[in-house]
C-alpha cells in the first residue's frame, strides 16, 4: 500500500478504480489522501506499533485507509464486513484498536459494537457527513482529512496489517508479527517472495473480485500498488461482469477462490465466450482446494496461466504450483516453497509419503496470536520448533502436498473461514435444544456449506416451524455465512465418556468413504 516513487513518476496513472462506477484515484491523489489520514492518526495520539481498525464494504477509500498505517508504523486490522455488532466488538477490543474507520453502509453495526468499546477514541465514517450520530467521537471521513497536509509524516515507519484467523474456540485470533523499525519503502521479506512468485511487474493491471478484508486480497493489492500497477476493485463478485472487466481494462493479473471458478464455468456458453481475455497473464487461486474437475475446465478455458498456493494467514509455510505442475499432479496444492513441512501422526511421529497426517511447519515467518498466549502455545510444538493450524494432508513421492481434511473442523465456504463453535454454543443455549453439532458438508459450488445436527428437548417437534425458528434465532446473532443452510435432527449425538462431542462420526456420514474430506 506504499507506492513510493510512483506517485512522483506517474502522478496521473490510476492507482485504484472502483469497477461498478469507474470512479478512480490517481497515484498522486492516493498518496495525498493516505498522507492526510496518517497525519490524522498521529493527531489522535497513535504511535508506532499502536492499532486501528477498518470495518467497511469494498469501496474507493478502502485501500488508502490501509496505506496510512503502512507509512505510520501502525498495525491496522481489516474486519469482515458481514460481522454482527457483538462479533465486531470482540475484535475491536481484542485488537486494542484506538480508531475505527467505517462507512455509511456499516454505521448501524458499528454503533451497536461501540457501545461495548470504550477504547475506541474516534470513529471516521466514509460518506457520513449527514448521518453522524450525536456523539463527539464520530467524524465525517472527508472533513477530518481535509484539515491535514498532503505531505508525508516527518518521520515515517513501516506498518502492516494484523488480520484475524478463525479458531475452534469460537473466537477469531489476531495474527501479529514483529514489525521492524524501518522505512515504509522496504517491504517485509514475505512480500518480495510473493512479488516474484506471482510474476508482478510495474505496469500490471490487477482485478480484485474478493472482499478487501481477506488476507489474500490484502497482499495482492498491496503489492500491486507498491510496484506501480493499477488495482480494479469489484464491490462484489459477479461472473459476467468479471469477464467484461478483464476485456475493458486489459487486466493482466487476478486472484480468485474456487467458488468463483465454479460460477464462471456455469455461465451460458455465449456469455463465457463474449469477452476477450487475451490480456490475462496470471490467475492465482487459494483459500480452499479447488475441485479437480473445476480446475481442469478452467485451464482448458484460460490456458496454463493458473497458479495455486496453500498457506495460512499465520504464515506458517507456503506451497505453490503452476498449471503444468498441477496437471502432472491433479489435486495438489503445490510443493513447499517456504518453511519446512513435517507430516505427523497422532503421536507426533512422521508418516510415510502418501499417508495423511497433521501438517506441522518450521515456521517461515514469526507470529503470535495477539493477546492470546494460550492459543499461541496450542499451535506450537512442545520443543517450540514447529506450528500448525490443524490441517491434515499427505505428500507424494514427488514432494507435492495434498490436503485431505481439517483437524479443527474449520469450515471453508466460498473461500470464507467459518468457525463452528459459536453456532454450536448458541444452539445449545436455546431452550428447544438438548445438544448440537455444527460442521461443513459438501457443496459443489462453495466447497463446503454449514450444517447443523440437533438433538431436541423432549416434546419439541422436528418440523419446519422448529427449523425456521432455530435459523431465525441464529440469524439474530451471527453473520450470514455462519448460519447453517439446513438442520438435521437426531435422537442423540455421539459423545465420548469425557463428554467431548465425537463430531467426526457425524461429519463422515455426509462426506462418505472418499479419501478427501474437501470437495
């Protein structure tokens, strides 16, 4: 998010374009606005290594709100725009954010959250001049920036994002990395690696179809701006519009999730063939393993320009493959190119090639879970040398990695991480429910969808009215991605003598006997 010399060398080059409206910021405008916000944050008393948060839909100012932190030595947390007020409040408190940047569209949710967040000193509202609450800590974004200079801070430091990863405890975890005291023009080493891996170059045009609060778009758009490219931001993904944008802007690079591939392939043939895609050089995908048939069809359509990678937000390790490598090893997520991988059984002993085990990495980049030393310890081996997020897979004889399950029962639906414990806890607390389990089941389009299996209290009927009542209750408390698409009923759920839910028995009924537990 720090364009460095390009604001001077190419001041009129578009830095960011909003796809739906064509509105844009040139490099000189982007730089000036990011500097103004950096001065504002400094005036609020934020110092190097302090925190602020961003809670907005994809919009034109989004990336400049990140860029301000990258030149101020600050940690900025981009928050899922679909969270409820209570979910947002938890992250604002846990991240120790002092300033929140939100939007007119998200203001009501932000207000609900801020009732429990006294640590937030100031709230900036994009497009909020005529809707500001009658409270002194709320300010209109444009009016606030106008009071500050366009020149850089007198002393600039490198800042970075602190994003949140889901966990099995039902609470997301902030992933914080050490931030060296260096100039913002010098990237962290991981980003030099990604720049070369994804074949980025100065005059590239990057199309971003994903929510900007995700870690993958964050890395991709940030790198594009750092090397002088143009970022086109879609407010939301639409498959036909996505193809039209490639043709309209001569897009060279993009990053998608497998669900987007699936929806592109389901377009009518005349719509798929209506647009010239010859400018596209690199299409990267990640976030969830791609169904073999879907990826084969995409390579047949777009050619061997599709690159895949596997890596957690924590940065434990990194696997990657190009189209040729994938075609020779269908279903792989690539070879390990960062970190050292160990595949271990339940006794933490190495397993042979072709046998699944938990993936442990000698960490490629140092990290910790913010304000959660217990979770950091849980993810770290006893000797402190390796870490894991609980994924399960195997390595073949050519050293290519395949994922087969998620030990933590994390659900990845359409590239979005969903942690089931929150939903289980809500269901179990409902007066109609005696016991509940929530997990992912196959969905060809999304990869996985959320399923709930419930044991009802005596006298409660299993009919449609009960199902709708439970789903309505969940919608009041959870963002929409976390609400089950359906509920099944059982007389009893399998629990161990210790009381622990034996969820795998339930989940395996829906996934069958296949080797892979990922569609």
